[in-house]
C-alpha cells in the first residue's frame, strides 16, 4: 500500500531524493522511487537519506548504501476523515551505484525498497492486522550521462519504476547542463514524466458490494484502476559571486493530470442525510460519526510553480553557511514559504559536523476542511492534513567522517585493468538525525490542528572500487 509520510494516509512521498547533481548529470535519478504524491508540497517530515557526495573521482566506481528508520505519530489520519491515528514506521534501504563507462560517460543505478507498518491503513477495512497495514515498495532508477568537456556540457537520459500493492509508476527523464569556461556559472535544465496507475481501493462501507450483513465485502478485489500523469520541468542557474559566496536560483514547474485524490480517504460531512453503515470491532474501532462518509474528491488537474534561492557562504576554512528559501504556489490555493539553514563545521581534517534547521509554513488548500465540516454541496472535498494550514519545524544534526585514504579496505572478487586483485574502499560514513513537528494553524479549533511528530535516523556508507 502506498502511503504519505507526513500524513498517515498511506501514499507517501518518495523517501530518497538524489541531490541536484544527480538530477543534471544522471537525470533518471532526479527522484528515487518515483511515487508521486499528488498532495505533498515536498518531503518535509519524510525519511530522507544523507546526500550522496558528488566529489568522486571520474575513473572510480562508487557504491552508496543508504538507509535509516522513520517513526511518526499524530491524530489526524485522512483514512478516518481527519481523525484517527497517524502512527507509522518505515525502514527504507537503497543502493546507489555510479559506474564510469569511459572518461566522459557514466551509468547510475539506484534500487531499493521501503518496508513500513501503517496503523491507519487497518482502518480502510475496519480490521486489525490486514495486509495493507504492512507493505513493501520496490523502486529502481537507471540513468546514463555523457560529458562534452570541450563544450562544458553534460547531458543525460534515464528511466525508473516503482511498484507497490496498489500503485505502479514509470518515469522517463532527460537533462542538460552547460558550464562556463571559467567554471563559475552553470545553467541546468531537466524534464521528467511520470505515468502512474492506481488501484482504486475504497473504504469498506463505501464499496458497491458492501452491506452490513455481507462479510465478503472485505475480500472483494474488483477495485478498478485509474491513472495519473505528472510532468516536471526544472531550470536552475548557479554562479560563483565571490571567492566565498555562491548562489543558485531555480524553479520546478509541475503539471499533474488524472487521479489526484486518494480513493481510501474518507470525508465526513456536517449535513449528509445518509446514515453511517460502517462496522465496529469491539473497543478497537467505533463509528466516528452518525452520518455516512464519502470518498475524497479533488480536481483532476494541478499545477505547481515554486521558485527557490540557495546561498553557500564559506565563512572560513572550518565553517560554511548554507541558506535556502523557497516560495511555493499552486492552483489548489496553497501558498507556502520554506527557510533552511545548515552550518557545516570542520572539527578536524576528516570530520564534519553539520547542524541544520528547516521551517515551513503554508496556507490551506481551497478544498480542505477538518473532520465533519464539509457540506455535501461541495464539489471537491478533503480532510487530508497535508493540505491543511500548518507550520513545521525540522531540526537535526549530521556527522560525516571521510579520511583521505578511506576508513578501511577489503578485497572483492575479480581483477582490475592491471591484473591485480580488486580492492573495495569504505571512503566515508554519514549519520544524520532529525526531529520534525507540525503545528496546525489557529484558524482551526485546538482539536482540529495538525499535530504530527516524527523522528528520522539515516545513514550513508560510501564505497569506492
């Protein structure tokens, strides 16, 4: 089952995102996993891996083993109409391999899985420990890039796939980057298309085969399917302004068409005349509301247009200051601002500590209302708190250890070009912890404000061959 990390609603924004370099040099990896959550603005609160280092020798194969543990709680799950558990745990291992094919071209492979347990997905069928409560998402992305050094250009192509119980996604990508002769300026362009198929799993009591005396409704697998298409275009311009200051301006235009709502999200109404026929199961579940729910309904097209500015300032040989700001808007009525600050401090020649902080605030979508506050006369409606008004704070600490000659080395099968035994080196180790908390807007009553909290621990083991 797909899931949303910042809302227990089971569709989640992809867990891993390659850094900007991969989007340009190996565009197939612009996003890992490729599952496109139609509601999330970004991955705030989602388990994100440490950034894969870009300072790699052109002639060496690199392997990054990344993973971590994500845990969240909250009381506004969209599966139960904006009231209910948001408890979620996730373990997302992945392997990223960069292979130089020759001096100018590289092949990149990113494969992984997400193993998660979602408490709220049990509420789809009102039964404990259903298959949807535990699931696995498998993903793979493959990219090829080629550099024309004389012209200062890099172009690339790629493709990827992501598969879950109720979700199948394919993507293709292309990118181009042009660097000035002095290396101080770069223009990057990238495009990516996602073609998704979604299984229309609906809440138990809203299935056509369901009656209060029909126990077989749970086993009904004739859900049907729907599709979604996502088109991303990213443009970025970066420049070295002074010996200590670098800046980059970028925008990512996103157009989505097709199913943008989640079929197992309930919405309750203040004026629905139909009675609620949902079953109860002892003290574990009870009817949330005497009036019947409906399936979430959102427009079938969405356009997002964020603009961002990034500044990197080298305060000294030991301290950097990395700042980021993004303005976001879309035709769902959401306006958002994001600020981020990271302060890498070189404790020793090989050891870096980098505390970071991120603040995000957004207005609510036009179609959002809390539990039982929609009217049946509304054309579109959702109680998914990803689309609510809230602010969020994310604070954490990262540690990176990368000695010049590596942390260790060991032999692997095969021989190198000189006929000598092949040696794999553990070059670097990244550890990262973050705490994420949402605070709902005061325009809502206290019981209707977002309260999601999450903890994320992640690691990156960097190898070279």
